[in-house]
C-alpha cells in the first residue's frame, strides 16, 4: 500500500504521463484489487484515446470494487468517447 501511495504522490507532482502509467501499472500489479489504480489507469488511457484499454481498466475496477463510483463514471465517459472514436470524420 505504501508503494501505491508513493506512486500517487509522484504522479500528482509530475506532468510525466509515462511515469504516471508506470506507477498505475505497478500499483495494480502489487494489489490487483486496487480500484483507484485501475481507474487512474483507465483515465490515462482515455486521455490517449486507447478506448479498449480504458474499458478493460474500468471493468477491472468495477469487478474488484463494485461500489466505487469512479469506475462507473469512467465507463460512462468511455462509452461517450468510444462512440466518437468510432465515428467517421
């Protein structure tokens, strides 16, 4: 848990998305039931239009902690943005 908190703090003070991704992945590797880490990873994937990865991350967060509101919020955002990713321009 300390590693998770340290990574979250590092990400908060950094604009480095590669560092953020590394921290979120390490966080869920160390504790696969960490819904916060899964959601953070999902939102990072949404930022880079990685819709499938975002959906998987939010789904995992929902499965490990069904009452965590951000996982449901992430799925709604994913659904709305996923439509845009698939629509022809």
